[in-house]
C-alpha cells in the first residue's frame, strides 16, 4: 500500500472516530452518562490509534492505546479518565525527549 493511501485511510478513520467524541464532550451532562463508557473504550482509542500512527508511528500508537484502555479499564471511572489523559501527555513528552536525545548526523567535513 502506498504511503499516501495509508495516510488518507488513517485520516478518514480518525475524523469518523472523533465525531462521537465531540458529541460526548458537548452533550448535556445528563445525556452523557448513557454512552460514556462506550465512547471511552471504543471511539477515543480509535482516535488515539490513528492520530498517533499518523504523527508518531505505529509503535507509539500501540503504546498510547494500551495505556488509555488499560488505565480506563483498571481504575475507577473518573480517576481512570484523568490518569489516562495524563499518561497521553507523558507519552508525548517521552517521545519529545527521545527525539531530542538522538544524535544528529555530523556534517561532512571537507
């Protein structure tokens, strides 16, 4: 599969997964409880997977989704969401630090 085709597929899936998340965020609180768990365990991980895959690569995408699903599954509802969100920030910081630590190739000296 060509990289451009893969990128288009990932973008479309990402945008489709974010639509229910936006509904979840902007709904009145009384209506959100009906599909809160489903949104947190299906649509948000799909959006994380496709977004990270496009931005950081498949390995970081799997790490991001695994941390999100694991923390939301094993911790209580409200606490799990907050810690999972902080874990996503930590993943971005870890990637940033690793990228900065990588040595850049030395310029050719003539």
